[in-house]
C-alpha cells in the first residue's frame, strides 16, 4: 500500500463573489500560502492580515472571517506507478465545515460535518503528474442561518442559534467562557491511498473475566480490496514488548483471532495501580510481500457503572467500578485547548493531562460542545490512567431530528466510536451535554413536558444508542448529561449538573452539599486568571477589573444569557471578603473564593461516598480543567498553564487519605475519607486557636481509617466564640492529610498581619512558618510554574515545605488572606517585603 500525504504547496484566498467559482479558483490574484492541516484564521494571523484575536478587543475585529467564503487550492503530483494500483482513494480526515471539493475541475465531494472523514474513490479521475485540488469553504454562519430560516429558530444556550443546524464544533460560535471564532479550513490530514489490499480497521474488544484471573483478547481485522492469497498475521505482545502469542489467518473481509491471557496485568485508573498496555500487531501479507501493518495498544480491565439501591435513601447509585473495585471518581471537564485547534501540540496535551493526574484526578469528561479529541489525547489518557467520559458533540440546544441530519450524525458517531473504542481510558459514551436540561426548560421534557417537541430525543435514545450497542457494547451508553429520572435536576438518579451555586439562585458555595447528585458531572465557580495572563492579553491601561477589555475577557452568562460574570464575581466577593484594593488583590480574592468553593464541594461530595451499599455520591467533575484563551472563567488552570489555588484545594481533597471537619454549633464534626484498598491506623490531631494565634485546645486520638469509604470520628466539643480549627492525620510520623476551619464570612474577621517567615532554597524548595494562623498562603513564580502544594492554611508554629518545579525561577511572590501587599523573595534571601 502506498500512502501519500498532501500537505504542501497549498494556497488560500477569500472567495470573490463577482466571479464564477471556477474562474475564481483559476485566478492569479489574492492567493496566500496555506498551512494544511490548518485553518484560515491561523494563516491570516501568520500573514499579518489579522491581529491576534485573543489580545485585547481584537476578537471583535476578526468576525468578518467567519462570514466570508474561502477557497483552497493545491496540486497533487502522482506518478504513473501509483496510478496503476487497483484502488485509489483520496481522504480528507477533517474539513471545517461546509465544503465542496473539486479534483481536476470535477466536483467529487460535498460535506457539512467537521467531525467526519470524507473518502472519495478517485480511480480514473487522477492523471499522471499534476492534479489540481480545489476546496470551497462556505461561511458556516451564512449557511447555518439559511438552514435556520427554513427549519425555524431553535432554543439554544450560548452562541448563535444557527449553530444547531451544522455539525461544527459548537464552542466556535462563542460560549460563556470563550470567544466567537468561526474557523474554516482543511483542519486534518489529507492523504491518497493506493492499494490492492487495505487494512482498514483493527478492533480489539478485550474482556477480563469477573474473577480477574483471565483475559480474552479477540482481534477483528477488516480488509478491503483484492483479497486473493492474503494472509493476516496477528501478534500479541505483553506490556514489556515481548511476543506472547501469534496467529495467522486467511485474509477475508473480516478476519478474527482470539488470544487468552492467564493472570493478566491489569490496567488501573491513576492512583489505583499501574497502566500496563498490551500491543496487538497486525500485518497483512500477500504472496510473501508485506502490504500493510498496524499496532493497537490495549489495556485489560473491567469497567462498570453500578446503579443499585442506596441504603436508606431513594433512587440509585451511579458508581464507577474498575476491576471490581468501586471508588469515588474525582476529575474535571475538558474543553478544547484552543480555538485554532492545529496550534495545540502533543506536548501541550501531555502537560495538561499530567496536571490532572497530579491533582489526584481519575476522570476527564470530554465535553459535548468541543471536539472528539486527537488520537494523542486518548493515548495519553491510556498511559496516565485517566478515565474518559466521552460526550457526543451536542451541547445546550434543541437540535433538529430530520433524516438528513440524522444520517450525518449516525455517520459521525460510527466513525468516532470505531476510532476510539480500543482505548482503555474510554469509560462511558454520553449522548449530549445539557440538551435534556434545555428541553425541560422549554417544556419539551421532564414533568409535564411534551416530548413531541424534542426532535433530537430520537438521536440520543435510539440512534446513538444503536451505534454504541453495535460497535462497542462493552461500555455503558448514557443518553445525556445530566440525565436520570423524570427530572434533570433529580438528586437521586444518574448524573447531575449542580449550578445552583454561581448560576440560578447564586447559592452560597458553603451550601454545595445541599445540591448533591449521585454523580455530579458539572459544578464550578469562576475566578480571574493569573496576573501573567492579564499582562499578556490586554494593554496596560486596561489592567483593572472594571475595564472594558477585562470585562470582555470575563464573559459568563446571567439572566437572559447576557454577560454577567463580573457582577457575579462581585457578589461572591462581597458576601465573603473585604473589598479589593488593587488588581493583584482582586485576582487573589476571586481565586481564593473559587478555591474555597471547590474545597467545600469536593469535601462534602466525597463525604457521601460512605461505603458498600451507601454510595450516595460517587463522583465529582469540576467545570472546568482548562481554558482555551485568556479569560476569567471556571477553569482551575489558566490559558498559560498556571494552576490556580482551586487546583491545589482539589488535589488535597482527592488525596488517598483526607481529613474533613465541619463546625456544627459547638461541636467539630470530623471524618476521614480513604480511597485505599486496606485499612490504615492513623493518628488524628485536632487543634483550636484564637484568631490571634493562642492555642485554646488540643485533642489526639488513634483511629482505623477503613478502605474505600468514609470513617466517622467522634465530634470534638468546642467553644462558641470565633475560633480557628485544624485537623491533621499522621501516619508513620508524617502528616498525610490536613483540614482547617476559619470563621466565616472571612470579611468579619481581621486575619492580619500575617507574620510569615519564608526561606527559598536554591534547589527550589520553599519553607514557610507563621506565628499565627494564616489562611490561603499563595506562592507564585511566573507562568506555568508548578508546586508540590500551594494555597496553604498554616497552623501557628508548624513548618511547611513545598517544592517549586521550575529551577530557573529567580523570585517567588507570597501573599495570604489579610495581607496588604505580597511579599517577594529571591532564591536565598528576601528581596523586599512587608
């Protein structure tokens, strides 16, 4: 088989509507070099035609690009020997979005789905030497609005409502955390396949027996072309690369082999074991000649979603179980890393996903308003042990359900399920994001709803389910998120999106436990990004929270879906903190509130994973892990890759052992959560201090933390006046978990001055001590800096040492709640401070 990639010598230009289309393609003026794979915006930026749409207010100046039709042209040079192959197929792996392709002037393809590959049989159409390829991309906004004019305006949250009629990444139309950048272009690879026999697919639906003692590895190989005298050789290699077994079968359209593995090395989620990956190598030979080969990596594991009675409560659980072990799933929602998707490197994917793993996360939800991610994304999840909740690409809208749209969706779903189903990380397929919720909001679903108005319900409950049942029956298909019960807000069945905090009634974040669900797949609270993001994304005269540019980079939606983020941030600050005095304090305040909200949410949700038969809350996925541009948002990692304080709050609450405390009247409720497989004997230390730092009480006890559940500890009677409480779990003389409670709302109390002693060592460790209780000690050292721990609550006199994972850093800035200005320290001694 010969594979020619077709990525060089492309040109692009805006369509000149006054010319006939073919004349426009043949014209000599207006063309610029194009990047393939790539997008129009990417190349316009490269050529200096537009300014960076992420900077300042430039987004407003580039909207013309999305309302313009664009032309691409290129030359495909093919030798006569290639043309002699029995089969010639030209494949566009991704065209964004409404496209028409011409080969040597003849139309060969029309497409309107960004998520599907398009393959054309070009045998007889190609000629020796140069062949011209033209691609017309029509404006998605123009085409979508034309379809909307015919089909009717449909309800949608976020973006232009015409997006519902096009299978294009929905966040390109703008979201409440992202800009409007309607990309166009050849966004994935272009190749010519010349073959007599083609290895088109390898499916490995591996199965582990319930006792985990044996694995069955069927290998199904699909061939196309001239199959006479074809042999398929399949080799299974263990995670160390050693050949374990092999089979040779006669090549038919679908050939199969079966391997059995005794005592398999099991793939586990991150933190629960290793991630060994077996390799299935397939080789196609004909008359002694190797024609094609492919390798597929496979993780052997059992994944189930258990929905069973919750003892003493209505409804049922929604508990992920891997290798027969139920566990609390902590994780995050994932949005695309950029609007110009081809600018995201594999290294960037690895960095971001490693950050998730390092925060003790075990699941990433690929959200339905973005894209089906690259192969590299899922490969990395396999390697890191991150389970993937995979949405189909529908979000926050009442989509059409006509036959043409349905056929396109079915084709898209089949391609994507086939592409992704071999990955060990895929844990669940989900039909959409919040489409049942918007349907309920408009009376087309839920109590008293008229389902006949919910056209796309057939897509989610019949079409997509049938695709998954046919192509990947080993995993659960879930119709939507949220979904379960007769009401999308049901707290006792399925998964739930908890937006009563921030959206809706803007409930206090301290009340997250009132809005739990069996599996909370979305919740979050906004904050500003780091100062570095602000300084790099807007002019200096706009560096204040009330500026037009700052608000433009805040977004969020409130009543009537108008930008409302700045107001809501102000409300949560006013309820909890004293007012900010400068930009840095504003950033710190919003990030502190986000971090405290996540502490409450993860602490209280995990507390409800109480043990066998009582998995009342089995998971929590924060909205959101990452950002796609410089913005104030719900992300816990900003667009420069810098983790916010909330990241470290979540990391602590998802640790294998955690301590939880809650002040209830004059008693300090205390509990321990464990994700370990075995019991642990630990020492619990509890302390009470005055706000000024006087030790008022101390309690020490020894307890057994039971595995994979919550262990309750007798409450500690305490006084009624404002006090600060700390709890520590000690194992083997080392503090393995900490918890604290400072009196709230924080604005009523003066936590300053903060007498911090900070030593920064040359190797990058930072040693901190405080003579009085310190809340929210935050260390920063530049974009992308990683710390072993951060956003610390310090007990008087304790010594805390954290590691700085960036040895080239020269200075470290430190601040805490109640501190007027940050302190700045050099590597060995204080540079300045107060």
